[in-house]
C-alpha cells in the first residue's frame, strides 16, 4: 500500500509591512508527529517564506496529489482560506481538507464559513489531526473526535463537544520536521528578533501559559508544560550537526516560568560544551527574573530579549489579568542590560477604561527605562478573548469595520479606550519620537547593537519606528 500523501501549508503573505518570517513551528511539529504514527509522504510549504500566491500554493498541493491537506493560519491570513480551499477542492475533489492554527481556535465554527474545508482542528493539533486522519481513512464519522469542527454530509457545520487531551510530557513529541524545509532560506529573511540576519533555528521548549492576560487566546491551555533540559540540548546539538547553526530563537510564551529548569538547561549546555547564542523575541516574564537566571542565560549565550511591559499602570495590570509588578519589571530589564543583553520593550496603548494619565505613565516608564528599542502597540481585540468580549459588551461600535485581513498586528488601529482618537494616537506618535530620539538611547543602540556590521542596515528600521504614525491622517480602521 502506498504511503498517505499529506500536504501541509503555513498560510500567509509576506508584505512590505508584514515581513517578519520564522520557521512554521506548528506544521513542523505536526509533520514530525504524523510520521511517527503512520506511513506518510509529506510535503511542507511555508507560504510566507516562499512568498507564493494562492494559485501557486493550491497548484503545489494539486501536483503533489495530496490525500490530506492541512492548512495552518493565523487570523490576519485567514482571508485567503476561502479562495485557497476552493482551488484545492477543484483539483483534489476527494482530498480531506483540514484547517488548523490560531485562527480556527479563535473563531471556532466561523472559521469554516465560506471555505471548502472538511474540518477544523482547535487548539493543540498533533493528536487531534492524527485522529481526524484515522477516522477519515476508517470511513468513520468525524463526530467522535473531541472538540473537532467539521462539515456533515448535508454541508452543516458541526462542533463536537469535549477536547482532545493535551500532550502532558512534551518530550514524547518527536523533533519538529526541520528536514522538510530549507532552513537556510530563513537565514536570508528577517526573523522575529529585529537585529539582522543570523544562522539560527527556532525552538519551542514549552507550551501553555498560566497567566490570564485578557488579550490572549487559549491555544495550548493554561497549564505550563515544558521540554526537559536534556531534550532541549539534544535538539540543539542535532541542528548544529545538520546545518551548522549558531543561534536559537526561543518562541516560548514564558520560557523562564521555572527557574530550576532554566538553570539546569544552562548548566547542561555549558557542561557539554555546546556553544550557541540565544534570542527571546517573544519576551520572557520579566518580573520573575532573578540575577542568577540572567547570569546563567547570558553565560550560555543570551544576547537579545524582548521584555513585555504592556502597561505601567498598576490598576490596568490587575484589570487586564497580566498582574505584572512594574518595579520588578524594571529591575529585570536593568539586570539584563547590565549583562549586555540588547533589550526590546513591548507596550500596549488604549486599553478599555485607560485614562490619559495612565497612558502617559506607560510611555514615560518606557522612555525612562534602560531599554534599547521599543514598540508601542495599539491594543487590538481578537475574537474569543476576554478583551474582545468586553469591548463587544461595552463599546460594540469600536469593532465596526475592524479588519484583520493581511495586516500586521502593529498596523491594526482601533481605540478601545474612552480617550478620543486624536488623543490616543497623538500620544502614540509622540511616544515613538521621545523613545527613539532620546540621545542616551541612541548612544546605547550604537554602543550595544549585537551585529555591528549590520548597524547601517538598521537605520531604516530605526527611522520607521521613530516616525511611526506621524503621517497618518486618520486613526480609525
């Protein structure tokens, strides 16, 4: 019997505004898991990396003669799913088409509307997707797969009750199938860390975040599960042997939740003599950093990290569920910067109930901090989050006309606060100017930029950040 032909794609276009590209970890883990369970012939395409059109992506799946097509999408890329699945269905009338990724998890059954997909997997995908394939091959009804969204024989969209159990021991998962993509393609593209091109791989060493931030989706659950230090080091060593990479870009939501695990990982890597650099573009939890954790990470290779403040208002920290201690956040940043870590601060402006004084406090805290670079994002409500439900309940008009299609999160403009648009967005524009044109910050960037040879190429990014929003006439979507 010939192997099952499975085509997996990470959907999304790379544009001038939305250009950050990192290996598609979702489908890489999915592919690794599938081939550990059954005889499969796999083809992976990262649309963002290849920058191919919907027609080209569909044609690739059709030429592959896929039996199963899995399409992973975030919300800002979901607008293409209707056209993409229609074209695939025309060329592969008998294929099983399954949606996955953050978009179906956020939108539920709505993600299936207008598409030709047979099913959509919600949340963690490895076990669920394999169960869907098994049921399909056995001719069984998809109603037996917990939590699955699927289309019955009459075309009705059905949502099953329950949820497939999460993978408790992440070490049981195979390595992501990096061999199915060209890793070196990503070295020529801008990754999530805004510091030039590097010979790196991305790695997700944990899943699940116990914090309750109102803007976040619950994709991997609230229970934190993590790979062991031994698994992380083994994986890094394998990638070094295969591709000669010298950097790991960790994409965890909260890498440092367990201080014991961080220290054990660093000590093991150093004991084995494994040399590599470390970047944290997703941000560590800064207010729980300790000096010994910072020292261990820097001694192992940490040189870049994002630090998520979000808001400097203690009231909003409680209101939003982030519960971050701002003084301890600043201490954590100071500890990292003193050890030479190039730091990127992340702030969010325009929370529901946020006052102008609270907005100013956040901006002043960022400007006066030792951070090297920073981003002042507009608070964006995504469906199926507590933030979205609150705005929908209290100010539904603010959601009118809000579009996520083919946009970067930084470009979506909506004012969830009670402040007038002209006040919120004027402060946001001034924040960028104040932050980036502060003489001491410019000097620190020039002194500490990690890749000095790429410093001239950072100038356009610096100017773009400093002048962000200056020439926008309207702040409404």
